[in-house]
């Protein structure tokens, strides 16, 4: 029995979208238009899961059984959406091609603001704040000392213990 399907996904994520089927070792990849085909399924029950980088998809239960007809027996596939809450098959899918649509996107809508948000979070970091204040003080204090005259400088250094100059600078 062959199963045909189509995954609705943006072309950018189709290359990384994978389809897993219980009992198969390797994933199935959709083609560039999103179509895929699973060949030679025998009688049984299978869980089909679609994993994509940008979207979350429903999982499906494929029940392949023999059905008697006037021409003999043939394999028939019943497709149902898998309900994760109950762990049982849910709604029946009545189409020959399994059309798999995304439930929701996994990408955040504020991706455009990530650069600005990272910069603001960096400025809120205490280590960055302390470094910025220390760097600012090292540039501002020498400029303040240069603007003081000799008498004011003598007064400031004299009031600090151990701040008196032991040698007199030559003028």
C-alpha cells in the first residue's frame, strides 16, 4: 500500500522538514513542492509525525487493513488525526492525499527586535554598568584635576591623610 501526502510549509523550511513513520529507521523528506510518498506499507497501524523547524503539525494514525470486495481482498487505509490528550485516534481524514497543514508557528513574532533587546539586556547587566562607571571616572577625573589651580589642588591633597606631597615640584 502506498500513501501520498503534502506538507504545507514555507519553501525555506521544506528542506529541513522530516516525516517519521513508526517502523521506519530513516525519515522521509518532502520534495520542493511539499509532496511525499510512502511505499510498500503492509497491514498494520502506523503513527506518522511531521517535524519542521518553523511549524508544529498534527500527527496521524494510519490504519491499513484488508477489505473484502467483489474483486477479492485489497488493502485500505483509514487516516485519523492523533489526539495527544487522550492518546487515541481522533477525527477521520477523508482524502486520498494526506494534506498536512501547520497548527502554529514556532518562530516568535518579535524576531525583528532581538538585536535591540539584546543590547538593552546587556546594558542592564551589573558588570557592564560597573565597568562603564569605572571607565567614565578614569576619563573624567584627570580632566577635573587639570582644571583646578595649584592652591585648590594643595588644599584637596592636604585634607587627605598621606596626601601631602613629600617633594616640591619645581616651577
